[in-house]
């Protein structure tokens, strides 16, 4: 196709709009290679910078992807069912060599669910699986959860994953327009959730010990009524909250969030694969903390179970609202989780996964150091890698067949250009070839 003949407005916006129309009409198809910046600039008698601006705008909305010297290509249409920042994490061509962008656990390290399903099916009568008015959480699972909870909660229940827990809790405690203090950087789908609920995000900086107390104090003084934080294996940085920092944050909340009382929601999404011990503000503020523990990364994303524990005033409303929707999380799956939490081989599998993720983190950091890039290892499955230029790093890694997650997606607002950037690397999927991958990551980071 002679692309230049379809372009009337030769501004960056006009060029981008023309290409977008051609993609929507089907005249440009996924995988089609666009002209080079220089070639199209010659055809249109404009500067290469103008064409480059158009390509950058198209890339920002996920219509095209640059693959370095290979050229710029039309991407498949983003999945419209994904919220915007989830879509940012999913956008991009497939990795030809290694996908380190997903943030998901290594399926080879999950405990085998088949034996647990067989055991549960064999000993669960049908009349125990279809009761509408039974308690939503089976007694044995609740006992196991209480025994390992970081503080004594008034109520514990289970829901369909950590995001379900966060969403349902926020619906109960934050009215439309309320301000919510969120970590910066933080988890992009949580940003989407807060926006969909009509809440206002107040970013709070994170350092190597967790959420910064001074920044939290500023957010509370600005009117934040809810605080959401990740106590272990923070996504994307891998930072885990220290006991000292938890105490400092509790002091700040008592001082600035006392009237009306501020609620804290803790998202312990990595759960049993994290190596840091469980630290919770609930130790200091038991009546004002809702703690969420997910089993997705330790036992499988498709299990769809997260436990929620905290004040009765919040949890009772949450459970009552669920009764008018899904009702409860499948008691059959709850029994499967009980089996996995008490079965010797399953316990060994989770412990081995925790050990392997720890080893992969440190192996990559050692290899990066040998290539001149010093990065402290994080907890869990992700590594937060500083780069000189985020876009350049992504292009170089894409050209090498390696996909990572764009760092700017994890910020409320893009960092200033002079501050450099980051990419998130899912170390949990790095099964081998560590030195070769480290060399490519280091070259992309410093170029």
C-alpha cells in the first residue's frame, strides 16, 4: 500500500489518524509493516521528526509496535474487555524467545491440583455442595486461615481472588469521590479499579522499606480516607514492608487518620511464595485493617481464592453484598484449598517454589552485576529494573525476542524524562540461560 496517498493532514496527529482509520477499515491488517520514518517523510515532503511523532502516538494507544531495525508493525486490536491498564500490560507482540512480562507464577512450580480434586470429590457428598444458606466459608478453611493470620481478625471470609477482595472492600468503605492513598509505583489494575469506582487516587511514594511515612501523612492530610498497600513482594518493585516501617505507618495513621478513622487494606498477593515474614499494620491497628491473602501465585491463578480478614463492621457488609451476587466462593474449591494447605506433597511443592523464586531473583541480580548493572533482588517473582530510556530498552529487548512490562504503566503519572525509567521483569519465569538474559537486559538498560 502507498500509505502517503491516504494522508491529507501532514501533522503528527493527522498522520496517526489516517493510519488508525486504515487499521479500523481493515486496509491495514495486524502484522503489516509500515513504511520507515525516513521513507514516509520523503514521500510526504515533511521532516522525519513529524512522522516519528505520529508513530509514537500510535504506539502509545497500542495500534503499532516498533521492533527496532525490523520496522514498525500493526498490532492486533487490543482486547476490549480488558480495562485500560490491564490492556497496557497485555499489549505488544508475542515474545519470540522469552516472555518475562506477565507477572504470573511459573506453572511448573504450582502444586498438583488433580490429586486434591480427586480426594475432595471422593469424600464430599452432594448434599454438602448445594446449600444456599450455609456459612460462605467452610469451618476447616477458616480455622487454617485464623491460625496463620498476622493479627486476630474479627471476621474471615473468602472471595474470588485478590482483586475481587480489593474491589468489594473498597465498595463498602469508600463512597463515590473518596480519596484513596495508593503506592507509587503500584499495581496498574488497581488504578483501573479505583477509577471505575469513582474514587480519587492519591499517590504515595515507596522506598526499600515500603510506603514512605511522610508521603502517607501528606496523603492523609490531603483527605485520603482509605490506604491500600502491598505488605510483601510489592508489585512491581519486590519490596516487602519491614516491622519498623509498619509501626511508623501506624503512628502516622493514628495521628493524621483518626477522625474520621482511616481504613487500611493490605494486599498480600504473593502469599506463601514470598520469603519475607508476614508484617501487617493490623498488629497495631486491628480494628482498622482489612488484610487480603491470595493463593493465586502459590497454588494457581485459576483456583480463584483469596482470604479476607478484618473488622466485623466491614466484612459483614461485604459478605451480605456477595449473597446478592455470586453468594459464596465454591465450597468445593474451598475444600480443594484445604487439601492443598494440609497435604504433604502440596506443602513441599509450595516451599520448593518459594525457594526457586528466591534463587532465580538472586541468580539474575548476580548475573546483572557481572555485566555492570547493580540491582537489589526483590521478593516474589518480579524484578524492578532501572533503565536509561524505557522506550529504547523495550525496543531493544523486543528485537532480541524478550518481552518485559513497561515501567511507566505502574505510575499514576509518567515519571519525568530526566529521571530515567524502569521495566518490570518477571523473574519467576526465568528457568535458565540466566547470563545471556542478564547481558541483554543490561545492554537494553544502559543504552
